[in-house]
């Protein structure tokens, strides 16, 4: 398994664990009021589980499983950029509302996530070919 796939999947699992932990805290807080502040973790919980877990796991598996032509997986630098951007975007979008940051911070995080999708598509596109080509 390629090194970058390990990083994508490990990061996805960390995001899943943190997202479930924050979700469990909010659920516990619903039954036993600990603090009203805990509900501010909701955007971070959603971002970690929906994008941090699912998108990173998908990118990691796609990087590993898409066909290689020759010995190369293509330009791995672009895939590493996608890895950095998705992680930065998830954390910026998740922590911004939690800390009460201005709305443009969320926009910056979403742009990083979109940039990650574009970078990964640039990397993966040459590896996708019709059957028999």
C-alpha cells in the first residue's frame, strides 16, 4: 500500500474517532447537562465525520486502487497537496464556527476543501481510462 494511502486512511480514522467522541459528548450532554458550550462542537463533529472521515478514506483508497500505467501512480505531489488541503479545510471549517470566527474563515476552509477536490481530480484523471485503452 502506498505511503500516501496510509496517511489518508490514518487521518480519516483520527477524524472518525474525534468526530464520534465529540458526538458522544454532545449526546451525553443532552441527557446530563454538563455545559451549554458543548453544543458548539456540532459543526466540528459534522465536518470531521462527513468530510474528514468519508472523503479522506475515499481519496486514500482511490489513490491506492486506481490503475497504474507503468510503475507510476502519476504526480504524487498533487495528491499530497490534496491531502494537506482537505485536512486544513476540515479543521478550519470545523473550528471556525466553534470558536465564533467570522464567516469568511468558513469560506476559506471551504475553498481549501474545494482545492483539495480539484487537486485530487488533477492527479487521478490521467489514471481513469476506458476499458481496453
